[in-house]
């Protein structure tokens, strides 16, 4: 199923994210995580590509597990900054062969200590999007940044490039994590003014332990409101309390989004079905599967 079929309706969708294992790790354990997450019946599940320590080698395999074994629509991430065009073409061919129609096309982080871009290498996600489009009838999504991408001088410059991505064939967007919904509402207004009118899926990261605060913020550069920092200060040293508070904070963010007409939410579940399950249980009459 194409993800835009889900996003172009008034129905609320909540999706989850998985990251693949490192090379040499038992794939069987990850298949169990996929099955546990699938049992929660998210609208779709995405599988990252070489992010958060996982290896890109297993992205197609886990996306296959999501779609062909657990029968949940799968969204396979694909990054291009550290890949050749040949490697990208071979991953796209594998996805096509497995019947996976949805790709989140990303530039990825620029590899350190190498000249970038090498001749014939992708420079921006928009180039990857155009290339995937030429290789088949895929439903292509892209990333967007409510606070601006860290490399962009201004949010307006970033929005210009985002519009190029949409014009290249990106049919929906998923946001970087944010911890204050007003940041998203502001962004949506600016994006619409730029003519970016594809569905935007709000990315919510449940922060359930103190270490995650530092790591997630360093990775994303997202602003953390004082209200959230107070929660970490108060509960950060008590694992169970911090987990409960993080789940409650993410739940509250999602309820506010849906109440304000943002119907599509992607939870950065980080391979934790228990956290995804707790949030979805809190939303059982709001997100009806
Ligand atoms: P782009 O859209 O290419 O933008 C990157 C920067 O270049 C921006 O500052 C943009 O304004 C600028 N830019 C774009 N086009 C032009 C142009 N024509 N001229 C000049 N500047 C331009 N990383 C992974 O490694 N694996 C993953 O699975 C993964 N999943 C992600 C999922 C989501 C929802 C998000 C938000 C991020 C994800 N990332 C992942 C991180 C992502 O790869 C990085 O944020 C990366 O730095 C940018 O990728 P992009 O696709 O947004 O790049």
C-alpha cells in the first residue's frame, strides 16, 4: 500500500520506526521486535538506513519482514550521501523486487574526511528523489525540519530547498523531532505559504531516559522547552518515573497535535514496542485501528 493513500484521508494515522541491527547481530531478535511492534497495528512502520548505529545492509530485510511477513505497510529509508549511484540503484531494485512501494529518500549525513561530493555522487535529497522516481512507481517521502536543518543559514533558505524536494517528486514529508508543538504549527504555516502542500507527518520522539536527552538533542539540534527540562531534572534519576513521564509527555504532544488538525504522527519508537504500546494504549479511543 502506498503511504499517501493513508495520508490523503481525514483519518488519524500513527506510525512507528525501527532501526536495523549492526552487522553480526542476531537478526532473529530484531524480527521479534518487528512482530511485537506490528502487533500494535501502527498505520505503517519505517525502517531507517544506516542511522542510530544500525547498518544499511539490513534495511531491506527488515522492511520485507514488516511488509511481507507482518503485513503492515513498510517505509524503507534510503540515504545517498555516502553511496554511489550504482549502490542506490541496487537497493531500489531490491525494494521493487520485494514489493515495497514506499521510500523515505534522504541525503544522510555527509561522510567525514572525504571530498564531498565526488563526481557522479548525489549532493542533495532532491537529486535522489528524482532518480528514484525515474526507477519505478514508488511513493517517495522526504525529511523536513520545523526548526530548520542545522546546515541551513535560515529557515526560509531551508524551505526553498524543501520546495525543490517536493517539486522533484516527494509526495509526503516527515518532520525532525520537536518538543514544542508551536514550533510545528509555525513551520506548517510557513511551508504552506511557500506552496508546500503535501501531507506532513509530525515526528514525535518519546524521551524516556536522561541519556537520551543529550543524545537526541545533539543529533537533531532540537530545542527543548523548560517544561520538559523540568521533567528530566525531577525524574531523570529514577528510570521508571522518567519512562512514565516521557510517555505522558509524548502522549500529550500527540493529543494536542490531533486536536489541532495534525492527523498524521510518526513515533520515533527506537525499537521499543513497550513504549510504543504504552503511548498507543493512552490513545486507544483517539487512534482507532
Ligand atoms: P537535504 O534535503 O538534501 O537537505 C540537507 C541540507 O542541504 C539542508 O540544509 C538543505 O537546506 C540543503 N539543501 C538542499 N538542497 C539544496 C540545494 N539545491 N542547494 C543548496 N543546499 C541545499 N539519516 C540516516 O543516516 N538514516 C536515516 O534513516 C535517516 N532518517 C531520517 C528520517 C527523518 C524523518 C529525518 C528528519 C532525518 C533522518 N535522517 C536519517 C537524518 C538526515 O539524513 C540528515 O538530517 C541529513 O543531514 C539531511 O538529510 P535530508 O534528506 O534532509 O537532506
